[in-house]
């Protein structure tokens, strides 16, 4: 029996390594395209408005939220690994067409948005299959530590890539340089499908091919998971728009050079990778409850700090870098806590649908945070300038203040989080 377990353990460790490699390749291209300063600078260089630029950052999380449940149903029928490999390959095609979108002349903006939507749709399938795939070989007692190491790995690869890009593109890069940087990101992204395809297949709890409605109702009946999902929706709605708004604030209001903006974007990833590295220890030492409470406080304080920065100087650029470093550190730690809690609360036998149910709330809140910010910027309902005494504030700063207030409001929903206020008995597959 022991002799049989040793090869299985070795295969699981190999699967962990391949999953980490796929995360590094995928995230280096993914983050460059959807969650860094690159896509905002790329759209702006094409002549896009602030609203359009912010909109491009909202599509990925928004479509993840809207499409993850039907994609999870598809993943149950086709297999988690298969759907990830196929949709990741299709994502490469959409990625390359985004890079080439300026060549379409007047159709450049429609092509860019259409390919971003398709990329986001394919990514939803990846997310639907990713966590159940991890769950097939990742033991409960290894979750927090492994997720921490894995996130550290993909964040350091992404940060290194963006630091190199920031150093090479210059202060005011022409469009072709931005296209070349995105093309390099697309090449790195190809590694996701290649690594996933080599992960061994492990026996898991059979979920069968449940009807869409049955699987969804089973997830909805899991009250601790449902309450936690609603909480994460509201928290992400309040907190997820901050980092892309920082990029717009730097470019439009603080007039930072483009290479400085990209480097600060890379600093964001450094904060995430250090937060990921420390998250396992933080959670094991202080627990999920203390981690989430600290995240709320830090989100509010950092948004208030960004609200107070209204002039662009080397000193304020440095201060913005420090604040986004802290914000991303907190975001990484709370994200790992959130993922560990979600995997622990997911119902055995219905894990793919349960995780997709949680993902719907998590990603929809994230996408709506950026979409609503985009609409607010485009509608002009915020004053472009306003004063308190002799101090002038712009509409970007107004949004930071709104985010801080919204985070404080989200803290009231901590009462529905099982790790913070456990109520009754419920299934908890955690360490």
C-alpha cells in the first residue's frame, strides 16, 4: 500500500510544479494585457478616452463573473483539463488580434473591444476549470502554503517582465513599442496550455453530469458559501477599481511619464508577490478572521492616502508607488485567504459548480467595480475639480474617497463570513 502511495505522491508534486509553471506563463501574458498599465497606455496611445481605457480593465473580471457558471457546467461535461487547454489556445488567437488591432484603421477600437471580450470569455472557462483541477491533486493541509508559493512565482515572473518593459519603452513610447511588448506577453501566454496539458489526471470524487439547475441549486443551498460569496461581491465592488484608477490618475492628473507608470505597475506586482509569499504564514499565524479584518482597514486607509495626492512630482510618484505596493500586498494576502476559504466551503461532489458559484459573485463584483468607475468617469457626474480651502481635488481623487467609504460599508457584511462569525454546524474541508 505504501509502495502505491509513493508514486502517487510524486505525481502530485509533479502536478503542483506544472500548475505553477502554467500560472507563471499564463499570468505574465494575462497581467500584461488585462491588469497592468500596459493596456491602458496601449488604448490611450490609440486615442481612447479615460472611460474606454478603464473599460478595457473591467472586461476580464466581469465576464469571469457572468460566464463562469455555464463554463463550469461545460467543464464538468468535458473535463477541467481539456477545457482549460482548448480555451487557452483560443485565448492566444484573441491576444494576437488585440496586438494587431491598430492595423485595422477605423475599426481598431471595435476590434480591440471584441477581442478583449472573447479573451475574457475564454478566460472564464479557464477559471471555471482551474480551481477544481487544483483540488484534484492538492491536499487540504497544503492549500494555503502552495497557493502562496504559486502566486509568488507567477507574480515575480510578471513583475520582472513589466520592469523590463518599463525600462525599455521610454517616457513616451510609440505605438509599435507597446505592440511589441504585448506580443512578447502573448508568446509567454502560450506556455499556459502547454504546461496544463502535461498535468497527470488523478481520480476525484465523481460529479457526474448533473443538470445545470441541480448543480446551481446545490451550491445555493450551501448557506455558508452563499453568505461568503455575497460578502466577497460587495468587498470587491468597493476595492477592485483602485489599482487601474491609479494608472489613469498618474497619466492624466499627475502627468507621470509612461515608463514611470509601467514601473509603478510592476511595483504593484512586487507587492502582490511579497504578499503571496507572506500570506501562508500570516493566515497560519493570525487566521482568516484577522486577515480579512486587517484587509478592510488597510483598503480604506490606502484609498484615503491616494485621495490626498494631487500633484505630480518625483516624491509623489514614490509615495504612490509605496501605497500601491501596500495595497497589492494586502490584496494578495486577502485573496489567498479568500481562495482557501472558498475551497474549504465547497460542497464535495459538486465542487466545480460550487466554486463557480463563488466565482460568479467574486468576479462580478470585481468587474462591476471597474465598469461603474468607467461609467462615472465617462458621464461627467463628478466635478473635474473641487476645493477644500486652498487644496484642489480632481475627479480621480473623488473616486478614491468613494472607494474608501464603500470599503467601510462592506465591513458590515463580515457578519455573514463563517470564518469571522461562525453560526451553527456546516461542512468545512480545511486544515
